[in-house]
C-alpha cells in the first residue's frame, strides 16, 4: 500500500491484509528510491518528530545518509549500508531526516524501516540507541562467487550482528550477482519473509520484485534465490520466532493490551517521553 510519510512516498508492507507480523517484525515501510535535490543544509525543525513505545525501530539505508535524534539523548549519522536502531522501551520521541552533508550534496535516498516488537518484559525498560555503520555489519561471501550476505540482525554461522535483540530474530541483506543463485536453510518453526526492493528475483521457482514481500510457510526449510538478470540483485531475508504474547497496536505504539495503549498516550501527552535537543548547523 503506497502512502506518504512526511514528504516521502513509501510502500507499507507490514502490517498487510493477510500478514500482520513476521516473527517480531510488526511493521515494514519501503522508502522508494527518491532523488533529493542539493540544498543549503538546515537544522531539523522537529516537525516530523514523533513518539514510540513498546518496540525497537530499525532503519536500514540502501543509499543516502540519515541523521537520528531522540529525547533520550541518542544522536547519530549513518551512511549507505548502515542502520539506525532505537529501542523505544517505555517511551521516547525521535526524529530522522537527511544528514547535513547529504542535504548539501543531494542524491538518491532509499531505505527500509522496521518496527520490531519487544517482549512484554522489555517494553518497560529505558530507551536505547545504536548507530550501526556499514563496516560494523559482518559479511559472508557466498559459494561460487554468487555474491555477499550481510548479517544485519542476528547471526549466521560464526558471524554476529552488533544490533541488540530480545528474541530469536534475524535480518540478512543478500546481494546476488548476475546469473547467480544461492540456497539458504532457515530454522524450522520460524516465521520468514523475503523482500525484493527493486529488480526481480526468482524465489523458490516464482518471480518476485519491485517492492514485493514474499512469505513462507513455517515448514519451508530451504529458500532458493536466483538472479537471472544482468545486474546485482538485493534481497532482504528476515524473520524469527513467533511472538507469543498479545499484540495490540495503535498509532506509534505496540503493546500487549488496550489499557497499556491508553497509558502510552496518556504518558506522551503528559510529557513523560521528554523532548529532543537538536544541534544547530554551523
């Protein structure tokens, strides 16, 4: 479903009509590749700042550069290939926007944003933030020079992402070379999906692409990816163990009951999430 987020056009893939969550992942927006004109850098106005509670937000950047601020003191700038991770916990206000340097140079902005549902015991904890740079993410070379697998969240073999997790979950970015294929065995009984942001990839014998989400049955043990094209193809493979607690979502909050949702709103309007202190651009 296409929608506007601020001034940007996104494809909202989760929650969908038939799929409400993939493991702990309860939200996925695909920010289409969008040309950003070069301009004089401006300090953020706070116009698009908004609250969260009960989740971790995760923004993965294909191209461009984003700056993060939050009311718990978190601040960072991340370039292409990196990610912004923020644990909202018991409530925080955050703001993401083009970094000053990216405003100055312009270019293509292309990103994903996930919401990762926290187990109930962690929803009441203090917020946290991590700027994950591109070189922080471990990479694995695929067999037969087929491409690269980036362990963005979770682990694979002896490679471990620096991103904090609170349940069994993973997110891999596979870059598949032209005329190449790769088969990955996924853990049984874990919910899994593949997302193809641009181009086209054959997934288990069927073609998908152009901002399309593919879900798998719990008993599907292998996922075969084939790139028949003449350019490298990006595939995001993500999932995890099924969330076992009640899920109640409204607006920017994901909790376990309607009472907790009401409390999240009350605490926000009472100013308990704090305010963001922005830095001015010299």
